[in-house]
């Protein structure tokens, strides 16, 4: 089981695999260099998807911030730009307290030709001597959701956890654990998390994730202007929010009102993500709006909603997201957007069903429905930016999640296709997908949208 502390992480936009992961990798490489090593210069090489969308996904900025010692959790989004500009102007970065040559224009190399042997999101860091000789080399894979793994490590090396009392690695095993223990899915996850840390710490973290998500929604509802990037996408959430409030004041309540609010919440979050704001990887930044939107829908629209229900929502969503992470992927560069918005929709469907009192079988069905209707979704960001079609796609993923939960709860949990089968299908579909449709901005809308 992957801990919810790993699956839900607080960071900055616009991408977990292209921003958060590279920042962590850069900091890890820099901080692990021996202080006495005579490093004269640092060089970074980005491969594959990271190279193709480096600017649009802010990978170049993330690497600079990581080498400067910043973390996704700790960096002030409003200060990040100044740090990047300062290092770019000085052409040096502090390494163990001393200035080392690092000119981003020269020393961040975009290698779009070499095919990385392990994962399409691969970074290489080199510490060079004065004569250019490499003193230390580190290669990392950013495998989605902000997770990083050394390239020479095994696939799941970064996920090792102590033995847990109700461990599971598949949907079948998860349902078995609920039957054996008499607990719901949220209870199973909580029992395992309690084996890792005190209950009070778990509750505090859940509350922090909820508060960060809701704060991101609120901030997104009032921000105006244009999102960063050359296609100049205007923010829409604030104006849409005003229209929905006015409609409410006039007592104009169409039957689809809840759908409009769900879409608004998701758009607000993903506009914040696109602007480099503070978001929660859920399970990625590109899909960061789905779970907050559905969680906010539960809080504001569902009778009997409670903080405990929100906790059950996130615990259950973490169980589902962990299964996708372990058995398939949550990386758009590896399996397309089905691994990002699709997984988020599946997680949100399960979480909402749990918060509304569904049985474990109904929850598993909701998660399966949520992914089944995202299978094959490509990742084709226009101009390499996490904006078109990503922002609206989160809105649709959130609405689908609510629909999936509702459909599942109208049944008794019996269904033909299992969650494990749809996870396996998603992984196979991702392997079959042409690389142009996996976060490279080389296919789909990215090449058919006129940037003018």
C-alpha cells in the first residue's frame, strides 16, 4: 500500500511529474554531494517528455529551484520567480554555502533525441570539475505524482513501507481486507496508516490536505488576468463564479446547477495550478482539480456532510490511487491523461461514494466506472502548457466522478468489469499509445490548435 502521505503532497504547479518531481530530484542531487568535492560547475540534462515540454511545464525553473535547496512544500510560489531570475543573472548557485557556476541558458540541456532506457521522464545531473570532468552523476526518473526514483533502482524501490496489518496490492485484496476486518475501505487505510504514525498525525495531515485544497479553490475563484505562457489563456473562474452567484440571487436554479459548481471548483484549482500556485497532487498536478471539486461538492451540496466524511473521502481515494500507482501508472508521460485525470476521477468517485455511506463493493464499482470511461485519453497539452485541454478536462473528470458514484450507489455493488481489470486495461492501453500523445505536445490538440 502506498501511504496517503506520499500520494497527496502539497506543492506548486503546473506539473507534479515535470515540476514537483524535478525539483525534488535536483535538491536531492545537490544536497547529497560531499561538501569537500571540488565542484566547479553543475549541468542538467532533461530527456524525453521533460525536454519537449520543459518551458511550458516549468521544468527548467523547477530544476533551478531544487539546486538552490528549495522544496515543493516549502517554496513560496510568489517568491519562486525572483529566485530563478536571481540565479539566472548571477549564473551561479550556492552549493554547501559556496558559489558554483550554473548558467541555466547553457547548463540545462534539452535532449529530445535520446530515448531514456527506463522512463520517458528522466533527468541527469552532473557535478563537473574545473576542467569539465564529471565528478558525480545522478540520474532520476520522475514517475508521476511528484515521485522520483533513481534510474538504476527497481520500479517500486521508492515505495517500500514497513509491514502493515491490512496490507493490499489489488482491488480484490482490498475487498478481502474489508471482509476480514469488518472495516470499510477508509478504515482499512487508516489502520495501515496508524501502523506508520500516530492517529493524531494522520488526522492533522488529512485536515491540512483538505484546507490546502479548499484554500486553492477560494483563491482560484477570485484571481483574474491571463495565465503564463505564449497562448495567453484568460482565467475564467472568477467571472463564472460571479455569474453563478447572480443566478442564485435571482433564484434561477436550473436542474444542472450542481454540475456548474463542480466545474467551477475544478477550473478554479487548475487555473491556480497553471499559474504555479499552491496545489495538492491528487494524484498529480495536471489532475489536481478533480478531487478538490468533488470534495467541495460533497461539503457544500450533500446533506449530512461532515469533516469525518471528508476524511473518509480522502482515505478511500488514497486506496484507489495507490492501486493505480502500484499496478499501472499515474504519469501522463507514460500512459497519457488516462493516468492523470482518469485516475483522479476514479479516486474521487470512490471517495464520494465512501463519504455518502456506500458499501466497499459499491465503492470499488464507483472507482471502476470512473476509470472505464477515461480509457485511452491522451495527454496533448497545447504549447506544452498545463492549460488546454487540461483545465476543462479536470471539470469533466469531476462531473464524471459524481456520476460514477451515483451509478454505483444505485446498484448493490455487483458488476461485470472489476477495478483490477480496468487498471490492467489502462496500463496496456498506455503501453500501446503512440508516444506523441504522452505529454510531449507533439500530437492531438497540441499540433492542431493554431497558436495565434
